[in-house]
C-alpha cells in the first residue's frame, strides 16, 4: 500500500498526523511482541512536550530554608551575592515531542537496547530542536542502543539522519547532494576488532510507495526485522485513514 502525505490536503483535512504518530508506536509494539525473544520487552512512549502544560507552581515549596528569624541568620544569608549575570533572557527550555518505541532487555535490569524514533514536525522546525534530537540519538548510540529513525514529515525540508552523521563527522553517500526530507534509517555503534564502528542502513521514502523493512539490533549479533509497512498500514486501518 502507498505512503500517504499526512501533512497536506486532502488527507490533512480528514485526519491529523498526530493521530498516526500517537497510534503507530503501539501497533509497532504489538507486532514486535510476536517476534521478540522472551527476554526482551517493547513499550510505546509518547510525550507531547510542546502541547502539554504542567502547573509546577502548585507543587512548589517556597519556604525551603527553615529559619528561627534571628538577625544573625538574616545577615549570614545576605552576606554574599553574585555579580550580575552575563546573560538574562526570557525563554523556555526545550521540551521536544517524542513518539517512540523502546525495547528493553528484561534479563539485564531492563537495559535499553533499541529505540524507534518517529520524527514529528516539532523535531525539525528549528535549529535548536534539530540539534537536540540529534544529540539525543548520538547519546543513545554511544550507550550501545540501536536506533531506527522514521521520518514522514513532508512539510519540513530537513534530514535528521544526515544531520546525525554530520554531528559525528561522517557522511552517507546514499544521501546524495540533496538528502530527501522523508526517509527511514537504522543505526548502531558497536565494537569490531578492538574499535567502534558506526553502521547505518538508509532508505529514502517516496509518497505512493511502500515503507521498507529495517534491521533492529537487540545485541551484537541478534537482529530482528522491523516491518514499517505492516505496522503503518495497520495503524491507518485502525484510524480509518483512507
């Protein structure tokens, strides 16, 4: 079945891309449950950082320093003050959207071994968002976690797989001079002969074409196929996406 454009009319007039991104991780988990060895468990993880408001003030404890009200204590608390800050701006700390599937090794303290990252428009909209996403992927790889990136976002012309490779000083010749904005890619960073090697499988996507099968590594030698087409189509059927 063909890959749809979930970000532009006519499909965006009927259904939202958030529905697909929110439902897809659970379908992937259900399908992984049929192929994962018993020692591994998969879980969905969806966090809408930019769309959830958390009222922190209602949980703040303002009087964190107990005081007996003495003048000596008041003097001690005000005896030293720092210089003026070199930067003071009104801003918000980034809280990115996350649409993920995480796979854990249950026999080794729920050690994270693999992650599927379904990229959202918010992950690609600003330089700092793209940089934060790439830094997260880099950290996962350095901790021995294999990752799969799935990017269906047609309205942001950036390739985060290419940016991840730039982050580590590498380049994939299959990307060409103008990397596509939609793609699937699997990556792992693993030891070989006393050195660490980055291995990647890049698959450009195309509207109207099926999605690929990508490798998901659970350990150094154990890999399973991640059938993106099957889980994508199941999600579309469940959500009645034409």
